[in-house]
C-alpha cells in the first residue's frame, strides 16, 4: 500500500478507531501489531493489558489487535501519529524514518554479546533512543527482545557472504538493512512482512532474514529449508504510545502505563527465550537444515559499511562509539 493510500485509510479509520476512548469510568486504549497470536510479543502485550487494568483498578484497559488487523507497521505508526490508534509494537527498523538514531540497531555485528545488548537497551542509551521519536508524536515505552536475525533460503544454505551473490533477499523497509545486504553481496528487496510467505513461494525473493520465532510462527520454514545462523543483527522491537494519547493520561495513569510496559518487557524476555528454543526444535523437525557458519567473514565484509555510516552521519558515529565503548 502506498503512503497516500495509507493516509486515506488512516483518515477513514479515524471515525472507527479512536486511540483512547473514555467515559466517566474507563479509558480504552487500542493497540495494534503485525504478529500472530502465537508469537511471544503478542502474549507480552496481552500481559501488559492485564497489568495495566490491575494497576488502574479497571480504569484503563488496552484492547490488542494482532496480525495486521489494523494495518502494516508503517500504517500503524501513521495511525499513532494522528492519535486514532493508541499503542503499537513495531520493529526498531520501522522507526528509522522518524528517528535516524534508531537505525543504529540495524548495523551488523555491532554488539559483543547478549550482555552488551542488555546494557544498551536498558541503560542510558536505550532510554534516549526510546524518546527520540517524540517530535513525531511517538513515545517509546520499552524494548522487547527480538533476538538475532539470520538468513533463511530456498535453494542453498548461506555459509559465506559470497553465497548471497545473485540472491534477492527480503529486507525490512530500512535503509540500513538495504545497505547491509548490498555490502554482503546480495540484492536487497523490501517486502512487507505479511506478504513475505507469498513472495518466497512465487520467487519474488529467494531468501529472507529473521529471528527463529518469526521464522517458525510465520511458517516460512515451509518454503525455506535452509537456516544459516550468522546472527548478523540484533534489532529489538519497540512498544510505543501515541503522544496524543499519552498526554490525555494524568500523571498517575502515565506511571501505571509505563510500569505495565516495563513489567511486560521482563515477561516477554522469558517468553522469548522459551520460544527461540521451541522454534529451533520445530523447524528442524520440519526438515530445515540448520547451519552455523563462521561470523568472521560476514563481519569482515561489512567493515566498509561502518566507515560509510560514520562519514555520512556524525550523530551515528558518536552513537556507535558510545555503544562499542560501553562496558560493565
């Protein structure tokens, strides 16, 4: 759907989907996202809704709409901006157009290990990035773990960067993701997540890259029988609230919402780990060949990308240096 169509849909829906409806007793916040109901992030959002209702004594309720019922991630963000949707969860990659700093998560092999990722997401840098979209009427509440992204393919495994040459690789609508695939030798092809299964089936793309739960829950393993665990990026999900809706809440209500979001992030991290383990077992049972190529050649292949990014964006250069220099 084009941006013009998205805006038309948004304006059409505004009379039907009000971001935060209230009467004298209860406020209802509508929350849309793109994942299926079996995905751990959906379950975490349901948990968020439950905790907010408990904390507010039933005064605030969140109604969750999964599986792109209200639109793609881009469309959901546009609905948040005009206040006709209250909350959403999107990949950090979808926020690049609103906050260039957020694109730092799309830089391949940026983090040393899982502990380093946690330090950044739940430290000072993470807090700054959550609030970096406020000028676009989007307020970040918390990060959800979205694991690490690896390649899955239809016809052959990706064991080294050269195996990507000539392959049309689906990427998110992210400049950073596009540049990463080009640096590795592939042909980046943006495709909406909800359209990817068909795109793989029809040969519009030859490969994609994502984390294990998304690979499994999307059933992309039915088409792609090779999963190469190179873990090139760790792009988190972001839970957002429309600033228009946020400002309608009083200080106590804002505190309840923030606390519920933070608690849901802890719960989601637990669900995520369990889901990764289950997903890897299930796709292997379904006949997917899982390999663990050496990461060094892939990391070596994107070194020039780092230099380009730093030269083009002083802000990202400073942010990259801050992240890489963050230690315990």
